[in-house]
C-alpha cells in the first residue's frame, strides 16, 4: 500500500491530489488547490512551500510526483512555473520523500489514453477512475492525474522487474 501525493504546480494556483495505491486499485484520499494570495513571486513561493508542507503533514505520503516544466511561448511564465515547482519539490525533499517527475503528455496518456487530452477530458477520467461523485476542480484533477500516472508507471515497473527476475531464474535452471 502506497500513498502518492501528486502536484500540478502553478505560480498562482497549485493543485494537489492524494491517492492510495493498493495493488491494482487506486483510492481517493483528498485533493484541492493552494491559491496564492501574495502579489509578489517570493511570497507566492513561500505559500507553495508552506501549503505543500502542510499537505505532507496531513496525508503522510510515501512518494511525491510532480508535473515537469513544459516549454512555453512566454519565457517569463516558464521561469515562474519552474520556481513554483522548485518550492514544492523542496517541501517534499525536506520531508524525505522520493520525488518523481512526469511530462504533461505522459500524464494525459496515463489518464485519458492520449497525450493531447484537454482539461475537461482529464477531469472526466479522473472522476471515473477514482469513482468520485463529481468532477474535481481542474488543477486538482491535473494533480490527481500526476498521482495516477505515477501509480501506473510504478505498477508497470514492478511488473517488469518481476518478469526480468523470472526470466533470469529460468535461464539458470
């Protein structure tokens, strides 16, 4: 059983989603958004760090997964996003969590089945996969998608490791 904290970083709104993975099954534990009230970037980065730290304290995750920075047409936005990610990652590292990073296209592929999915499709599939009564807010749904992506990736790696071990055993018999 593993508790996974997924983060969709943003310099104005940072989404979070927490799931528990038990074998092939995923269970919703919580989600929401850290909304920045500060006007200046340094204050917002402090809020992200404090918010993620509080979520870690509340849910006690075993692993931390976050969306990678994507290249944007606006370099200033990409830099701010990178700094927001950094604040969240520092909170995870300070809590001694493993940090895993996933590209947006890979996250959408894991949740919807196509890397070009839009936010509404991600919301719908997250709702279905986690059996939620309503669609989660878009940034929270994206964060839950990050956590689901990690769960699926981790499950695949464990299965592959098992096959490799079995194959090695078979060669030596």
